[in-house]
C-alpha cells in the first residue's frame, strides 16, 4: 500500500505545528524562548500494512525567530521515497509564517511539489477571536475559510502544550489552523509525558523535558483515526529532538545534524 502524496504533505504541515515550539506563561518560571536554526536528517523508521516502501530519506530545515511583534517560522522539507517496484517520489515542502505575539493573527505562504511539479500553493492571512475567525487567501485569489470558535494558530498551540506540561497535565485537545487549505484546519490532541534530558543538544543537559505525541484528526470527527501523528522530545527552551513522523504505512525519524542559537531582538 502506498501512502498518498496528500497524506505526506499533511504530515509535513503537522510537523510544522509540532516544531513551532515556544515558551509561555505557566505555573512555574519558564525558560526564555530560544530563537534557533536546526536541521534534521530524515530516515525510514517502521514500515507497516504491507507498504511497498524500499527506502526513504530526506532533510528538514527549520528556523524560528522572535521579531518582537510576533514570531517568524520557516520550514523546508525534501524527501525521497523509493518503492519496491522501482517508482520514486521526491517531495518538496516549504512554509513561511508569522504569528502575532497575542495569537490573534497569522500569515502564511506554503508550497508543495512532487517530482518537480507544483501541486498546491497557498498564501493568506487569518484572524481568530472568541467567536471564531476567518482565513482570507491571496493565493488562490478570492478564497475564504471560516474558522470555528476556539481555533488557535501554531504558536498559541505550542504555548498551551508547554503550559500544560509545566503544570503536570498530560492531555490537551484544541482546534488548530496551521496554514494551507481546508486540510490545514484540524483537531489536534497532544499527549504529554515527562522525560529525561540525556544526550540533549549542547547546553540543555539539565533542562526539563517532555515527550510529546500529537495526533491530528478531521475536525468533523468523521474518522476515529488520526490522519497523521508526530512525536518528539520537547525541552523547556523550545528546542525539540528525537522527532518521529508517523504516516500510518511508515514512519520517518528525524535526527539533529545542525543546531544554532540565533541572536534575540532588542524589543
């Protein structure tokens, strides 16, 4: 069985949500947010359901930066999947976004391509409030999407996960919009478990950490199984490692091969 291209790209978008990892208000003092750049080497993990995948590999590069009025996030993912019968799928996914500091506004630009052919492109702005929100697209022009009450954007989502983690809570379920088409609106459930910081990136050996596993579900509840799952170890300063993206038929593991802290702005 082959995982669909749409499922793979949905996974990249969900991974973007997972990797926008920020500090927020909490029951105990939070470690300051770390603007950073990180590159993950992607490799094939588990293969299930008689999937005919022979090999899979890739790279995911992320950059997160505090810019005073909000947060900029850049993500680029390139994967190469070779199936047993010889067919090859090369995917390219790029996302740039800005979240306002108060969580009420979101801008995004997303491109998806397979084997060199552009499949989808989205660009637009979104707002949210107590009574819901709206997405207004620049690409495709004229398209709009109403957002339900309670929907949040990626940075706010991650802030809430960290709030729950620091309070000792183990579960968080929210509506989230992460940039893109209708598939970008989903119900996200995060399971949170304290873990150790062994073999952490340099400077984080004694930092609090949690194991996070997130599932993304159809917002209408039409499917009891998640469309995608992602897990990672989350440190108190917002850096994540031990990434695993689960597409159902197979998983991709992410290992940090480059990490750099970036200068913080003087706001």
